[in-house]
C-alpha cells in the first residue's frame, strides 16, 4: 500500500494546530488506512495527521504487544483510529516513559505525563467512543493528542536539552540523512 512521507520536527506543519473533522467519510477512512500503513512501515506505534502534513484532528496507533504462541514473523495487529479526540479526564498520578517520535528520529527522552486518561473520540465508523487508557496506550494517546496541537515531546524537556536536540536534527537534515 502507498504510504506518506513523514515530516521532521524542522517542518512547519508539526507546529500548527489541526482542524476538527466535520464528517467521517470514506475519504477520512482512506486517510486513516494510509496513515496506518505509514505507521507500520516506519515502524512506529502511533502517527498523527500533522506528521504527514494533513492538518486534521485524527491519529492512529497500535500498541499491541507481541504475544507468545504466534508464529515467527507473525504480528498481532490492533489498529486504532481516533478522530476529534478529547481528553475528558486525566489522573493526578503521573508516570515517566521514555518517548520517541518518528518526526525526531534517533532521540529518546523521559517524559512525565498523567498515568491514566479517559479519551472521547469518533472511531472509523463515526461512532462516539470513550475509553480509559493506562500504560503505554495512555502515553501514546497523549503524545498523539499533542501533535494535533503542534506540541512535541521535546517541549517538556529543559531548554538546554531541547536546543541540543534541535541542533542535532538540523545537522542530520543538512547532511541529508
Ligand atoms: O513510535 C513511537 N513510539 C513511541 C514511544 C513512546 C512514546 C510515544 C511514542 S509515539 C512514536 C510514534 C510517533 O511519533 N507518534 O507521533
Ligand atoms: Ni510523535
């Protein structure tokens, strides 16, 4: 399947706010499928539309863990599509995860976020869903929600660390990697 090119943190689309989706059409479902194909190919566990230059409030993810009992090379796929997502509750309790981002290649840093969130969204059929997320799913949802508002995980780091990362990414872009 055809995939998108993923934008790097130096590109303006990653700093812009995405617009709500007015109707979940076949076109939106096709966008979700192409985003999932792009995410699996990368490979990554999440992808927001702004990372592929589409300024709409949609992200995809798949945090399914590899389970025992599967044949070699067989993957358990649990694709999820979140349209117009809203965090309706987040826990006071926080935890720290080491995060990475397909738009900031090669950088992994610890970020503190609420441990649990409840998120309300439309699924790929346009039906309203609400789930409570914990663990990696919760972290990934919050990371992707940030992308829809032009926020990157490096924004939670110290200015010194952020500046170092920006320099490093700009340098590798210049070197053409
Ligand atoms: O693939 C990804 N891994 C990841 C690991 C920890 C916390 C968040 C993520 S999301 C990231 C893919 C990505 O950039 N999504 O926007
Ligand atoms: Ni990301």
